[in-house]
């Protein structure tokens, strides 16, 4: 009997030790309880505000030509030089001021044909340099051309195409016919047939004028110094505050692109005049 009581007491002691070594986990606090313990006056952390200034893709930057290029003299790979003529802003700050420099490239030149066709220039823009020396490289396209220019622009291809000169061709033929008629009439009067001589002379003059038109080239495409145009950015331009700080930028020496601008329309001033 005494042995049975000791055994039972030993089992009770062992069970108590096991229970003390393997405590059950405490119940997790409910979300409502966690919210109740959080301070009620805690404000959310403010979102970080970037200091950089970004000019988005598709921005049009007005430019003016510093040098002149023409299909008559230009070749593939020739450089064109321009300057900005209007400020571009980002976040209320001027990041591309007037007088910034843009460099471009003539990518293709097509001379006007002798029988048909007009001169064509293909250009692209390669880099932008701010007055303080900050530079960005890109590949931008031509998005607009001076309204005074007689050339036309293909915005999809960046192609500048010379104006047609059909009116000038017709005037050349008419002038040659008139000269021929006068000479033929004078010769016919001497021979006693002034009307016949005038007709023959007019036909000969018209033929000569037509041959001159067919053997001479059409108008060249020209981007003259002072011609304005729009550059369309193909990617965003990002600047840090230090890169758009122009306090210590060297002073500009006036506009380098001051020039005559586009040539007058060839419809009123033909390039193919009969050689008197």
C-alpha cells in the first residue's frame, strides 16, 4: 500500500514537470487590439518628392539655324548647328534657356532632277548643350518648319523637300517663245513674210526653252541661316538642380542665328530663267 502511494505521487510530480517545460503558446493579439495600442496621433510618412527636373518625351523645342545647308553643297554626315529661341520649363523652372546649342546631322541628300524631282534633305538632331555646359545626347526629329519657308516638311521622315517650280518652267518656255517670235518676225519682214517668220521663230524659241528646262536642275532644298524650326524630343530629358543652375554660366554674345531666314518663294522668283 505504501509503495502504491509513492508511485502515484511520482507520476504526479513527473506530469507537473512536463507541463512546466511545454507551455501552450499565448493567444495572438487581434488586429483590433493592435490598432487600439497604436498611437492615434501618428501621421503617415510623406511620399518622397524628386528634386530632378524632367522635360517629357514629345516636347517641341523651337530652334533657329546658325549655319546654312543646301542640297546643292551638303553631303551625308554634314553637321548643322542651331540655338534655342524660346525657354523650356519643368516644374516652373527654366531648364532649357534661349541660347542653348543644338547639334544635328544631315543624314541624306537628294539633288533635284533635270526632268522631274525636287531637292530633299534629311536631318536629325543629336545633342543639346545648356549655357553652363550641361550636355544631353539623343536622337530627335524635325517636327515643324518656318512658316516663311517655301520648302515643305515630311514630319514622319524628317524630310525637307524643295518647292516645285512648274510656274517658272512655263515662264521660261514663254519667254523663249517670245524672243524667237521677235527674231523670226524681223527676219520674215526682211523676206516679205513677217507673220510666217514670227510663227516659225516662236516655235523654235519654245522648243529651245523647253530643252533648257529639261536639261537644267529643279530648285534645291535650302535651310538658310535664321530659319526657325521645331525639334521634337524622342525621350525625356532629366536634369538635376545643379545641372540647371545658370548663375555662373558665361554671358552669351547675342544670337548666333541672326540671318536672313528662308529664301523667297520660287513661285515668284524662279531659279530657271532663260539666259538672255
